């Protein structure tokens, strides 16, 4: 549908269901009075040698700056006209309008009085989202068994254990020493952790004491060049041409003894007097593991919901237009190879954003101010808990307000978008059939990595 916007001649030419061009035509009557006004205003402010401020002749200003003023004014008028047209006609566009650059380059600003500009736009086709039987997802529940709890307790005991320096190394010990070689003057002090190696390679570091020398081949111990370089205190580039066979002289054996299962460990792990017996400690560990697993399974459920809706919702995107727009906005940093590798992922994210927006509109799901404040409060409380600052609850309102006002409002927009997405997903979950299934941790990892 063609429609005029303001006094300018603007038309929409739909080339397909999801691509169109907006054409803007201007004649001298559309812009000349504004250009004259700008020249008059410029003559009052211009600082030109030989003339007093405010006394520069308009004819001289026009001769010196008339073309640039004309270009600026027309670009300003066209830009606003395009945006007004899109808003007034409620066009659902993707990206931003792309000007016809060849047409612009062909303009003769010295002689032309009539101008025509064309902008390509990508459009969103009308589509519907079906939250019915086609959407099939599974909510996994990872079982927390005694083996998992035992392993976690041992990790916690290791984390808070004391470092000792026994005379002779055993399996699991780290060794500090000096790497050197007879064929060069390279020497470097480093710590070697045999737990990173294969069992065969790790055995070489068992039963060693201060002064022992172990022949090592860094290329066999470490697969990554970055690890090989780090052991020598060098960069990967500096590693080029270096023989990686060294002698490692042991200077110290480092062993982390497991912490005792006592009140000190309970307090270090969960805070003062949160738990007081080993039974309570194991129960709290189990709860914590379950919460962590729940975050992982919920994240996976959200991903599968998005994938299912993207798969079952037909949205034809103007791919060629979007690729042109991405390259244009990338300012030379996005290559054809980048688009080849990453465009499908970008397109799916765009489809999800459109689907999410449509669900928000259809179901009137909206992130209210109080929702945003509450989400921010929970985020800050979690950060304080991790930092051991949980006692600052009385100042929480101040922290929340300060955060939401930060980064010139960007923090508020970020939290609003996050809350909106969460509310959309919760609405979807209330509408679709979700199957529940208990699995082991290994099985869940297998499902995620499939």
C-alpha cells in the first residue's frame, strides 16, 4: 500500500512478502526554504577572516558552504521521513533500512534540484505461534546419589584442606621444580600437576623427593601448545624451534591434605552455624547439588523449548537483505566466511526473538517494574552470598536502585529483557505438555552433548 508521509512523496514497493523498498522523492519546494534558513543562521555564527561575527554575507556562506548544507539538510529530511513512514504505516522491519548506494553516488549536487532516494527494508511476515501438541519437550531431573555426594564432599575437603610438603611424592601430589636442558641455557621454575596426565605419564612423578631428576617430554605430557609454553614461561610463538625434552629437578613435593569433617569445614562451606552435624552437612551438600542440577536442567529445558518453537514456526526471513545489513553494520569486520559459519545461528536467534515478541503480544506478557526490581534483588543477593556479604540485606533497596540506574539505563534494559524472556518461557511452560524423566548425571551429559 502506498501512502504519503507529511509533504514528501514517499512510496512503498513490495518486491516480495519479506522485502521491499521505500522511495522518497524531493523537489526544490520541499527543501529550499529550510536550506535558506540554515544558510541565514550560519551567516550569523560563521567565523570568517575579514568579517565581523554576524556580518558574513549570505551569498558568501552559500558559495562556501551551500553544497554541504544542502546535503546535510536533505539527508536529515530523508532519514526522518523514512522513520516516520515506517512508524506511521506500522511496518515490521528487520535491521535498519539500507540506502541504494549507487543511486546516492550518481547524484550531482551542483546541478540537480529534484532528488530520489531508495532504501531497501527487510520485513517480517505475519506468522502464528502454536503452543500445542507439536511442541514436545522433556524436563530432566538428575538423581543425586550417595556416590555424587561422596565425591562432592571430598572435593570440598580438598578445597579447604591444608597444603603440606611430604618428603616423598604419592599419587595426586604436585611437584615444584626446575626445567632445564643440556642443549640450551633455558631454565624455568614451574609446578607440575600429574593429575592432568595419562596414568602412564603420571607414574613417573610418584615416589620422588627433593633433588630427584625426571626426564620429561613436554610434547607428550601436554597436548596443547599453550600448556607447553606456560610450563616454560614463554608464548606459543617463542616455543617455535625449541626442543621440548627437558630434565625436571624436584625442589618440593606439595600435597593438599583433606580437611577434617568438623564445624570449621561446615562454616567455611555454608557460613557460620548453618549446619552443625555431618548428617546435616551431607543433606545441605545434596540440596546444593540439586539446585545446581536444577539450574542446568532448566537451562536445557528452555533451550529445547526454543528449538522446538523455532522448528515448528514458519518464519521466512529475508536472508540476502540481512546478510547485507550485517556486513554493512559490521564496518568491514564481518566477512563472507563469518556469515557462512554464523548466519544460521543468528537467524535462529532472530526467529526466537520474533516468536517471543509475538507470544508477549498475544498473551499480554510484560516485565513490570516490580518484577525487574525483584530479579535484580535476587541477582545481587546471590553475588553477596558468594562473597560472604549476606549481612547487608538492610541496604538492598539502595543497591538495587543504584544498579538499575547504572550504565545510563542499560542495566535496567538488560534486566527488563531478561525478566521478559523468563516470563515468556514460564507462560509457554504453562501451555504445553512437558514430560518428566529422572536420569543420572552421566546420562544427562550424554543427552546435552548428543
